[in-house]
C-alpha cells in the first residue's frame, strides 16, 4: 500500500506516505448515518496528523471538489464525472476512509502498460480507497451486533467482515502485555485501486 491511515486520540488520523513519490492528493471522508464530511489534505509528502472532518458537508460540494481534483490530475471533465458516477455508492458509504490519487510511478510499477504503437502521451489516474477502522466505527458495529440492528450492519457491506477482523485483532493486542502496536488500517486487494 502506498499510504497508511492510523486513528489517533481525539478523532485525529495519522496519514503516512510509504512511497518515494508524493501522493498527489488525499481526501479524508467520514459518514455516520445521514451526516458526512470530508477534509481535503492536499499532497502527502511524508506523515502528518490530521483532524477528522466535521460532519457538515453536502454532496454537491464534495462531488465538485472531487471532480476538480480528478481534472487537475489529468482527466477530462467528462471522464472525471463518469468516475464519480461509477464509484459514488462505494466511496461515500458508512464509515471513514482515505481516498487518494495513487502516485503514477506506483501505478506503473504495479500495473505496467504497453501500447503499440506508442501514443504521444498516456495519462493514468487511479484513485485508491483505504478504509480506516476508527473507534466510532468499532462502537457502531459493536452496538449494532449487541442490539441486533441489521440495518446498521448492512451499511458496512462487504467491509463488515474485515472490520470485525480488525476489531478482534485489536482486542487481542490490548490483552497482550507489552504489545503497543495497534492494527489500525484495513484494505482489501480488490478495493485498493479504482
């Protein structure tokens, strides 16, 4: 993974670039029921701790900002709108996630592309999605399980099982003496690059 996002105290997230190339743009997104928010982080060079977004955004401003980010990274406006429409349901689900533009050198190394005859230039814009299992997500899932609230559990969709795996691993880490390394991020290979 080119980036990590680890929950900290007071709703803060440590975002770290793990590559030699800058992450061109990152957006921290959070949704809790009908409320959501996002924070545009800009380019991620190294590591920084960022505040979780306030849950006071509207979908129109989020769509506009994401479209502008995609265009700034090389997509045509129609391509940017099509990408947003394609991933709208997946990007804006319940929970907290980091959306980011994957650095081109990383994309070229992981997914090499050869075209013959070679075009004058090639633009490749990939958006990564990294789920962040925050204490708020853990509390929501635990409460839903204990109360039999299936509608809340369904909101997490295909990520519910991995969220539970992270929660179980964290509970084991808390019981292990001297182990201070939490398991804080979640990603699945089929959801890393879009």
